[in-house]
C-alpha cells in the first residue's frame, strides 16, 4: 500500500464504479497504471465494491443499533455468533461501557420483537441489551470521504455517479422490483465493478436492458454503490462508535454538523437512551481527542456522550473483513 494506492481508494470511495480513465485523471496517473492497481486491490480483499439495495427507500427493512454488555470472556463469542445472523450488517467489538455493537435490520414489529426479546438475550454471555432504532440518517458510508483527495476532485467524481451518495428521506411508495432487478442487485452485491456485458451474462438479459434497469434503480435511489474498506487501510487506525444525547430541538443541526466532518463514516438520529449514533475513524488518539473536544463537545444541545473505541471489526457491510495480503 503506497500513496498512489491510497489516492486510488479515495477515488473509489468517491465513485465506486468510476472507470479506470476517470480514476487516472483524478489521481494524476495513467489509465494503464490504474488498470493494474485496482484489480490487485480488489483481489487482495483490501477493497470491496458492492451494490446495496436501500432498504429504507424500498421499504424492505428498518434498522437499529444494538449495544451488548457481556460476561467477561464471552464478548468475542457473542459477537461472532451475532455476525452469523443474516440480519446483522456490521458487528464490532469495543472497549468502553459495552463490549459489542451491531447494526441489525428488521422487517416488521413482529420480527423486531423476536430479535429483542428472544434472540439477542439468548446469546451466550449477554448480560444486557440496549437498542436504538434508526429514524433519520444524516450520512452513511456511501458518502464517506476521508481526506485522501482534494475536495474539488471528490466533488468531480461524485458528480459522475448515477447512484445517490448523499442521504435523502424517501418520497412516495416504491414500485416493486422485477425478477431481473433482483438478479442485478444480487450480482452487484458480490462484484459492484463488473462491466455491463458480464452483468448481462450473469443475469440472462441483454447489456442494454441490464444497463437501463441498473441506472433506473440508481437514479431512483433504490440501488446504491459502496466501496468498503477498513479505515486502518488508509491510515485511520482509531475507529470508534459514538452514542450521543442531544436536546431534540438541536438534533437535526447536530446531525448535519457531524455528517459534514471527514472523520464521520455514518451518523443517524435514533430512538432510545441515545438519540444520535455513529462511527468515526481517525489517524491517532490525539486526533480522536481533538474531534471529541473540538467537534462533539461544541455540538449545539449536547447533553451526554459515550465513546467506545473499536477493538475489532467482526463484520462490515455484511461480510467479515479480510486482512490485506
């Protein structure tokens, strides 16, 4: 991993399906160089590019953060068990007031009832469970942009995207996705950078049809592209989960302020004992201190802040992270 690799990753974060020519222009290198480096980064597992169905926009599911306090010596086992659940998108081991945090999707109140009253308390070693339902997302990893490229370059790459990278509340009722749409989504969830011809062969349709349906889902906000990395790969080894209590009259303003910060991977308004939860990644403990004192501490309406440093990312974006080779 060198500086050019990091810049290429920055370009992929800004535009996951950018062409090799677009990436080369953004990072000031040749298309041939990019065509060698991007596949290497993908093969190594350092970087994944995936297509993600927006569960909120399609009304398929809602999500919540669950925080677990575990018996000494059982947190890793509980986290690994939770990571095997289809409902869990991310699972992290923490140091702090709780030992594990996960983002879990649910499809109905009955499903949520089963998760909260039966499955989560039934995990071996779990002593207590706190849940915070997501009610408004201010930022997500789809739009995360650590300081790897100049802001104007990031803006230029984002402008070339077909999918939505920023967070917008869904409007209206979504139409049902066709069988072909579902096939496209499933294929892009495995390899988000495959070309139209390859995608068409896997989905059993013509490249023109597949491209038209894919771009229609992107522009509607149903299908979103995401570049997935562990923050430590790009020099941000201090990863933390923050759970804040903010005066409700200032909740929107506080969420937008955090969403604009380059260290914030995601931040969402939630119900429960904390009403603003999210994830941050920084280069050092001193940078985390500066973020907490200079950004979190200055948020309007802040009443309480819990900060738990991530010890291990057991699951991210639905998959157990792979150590770079």
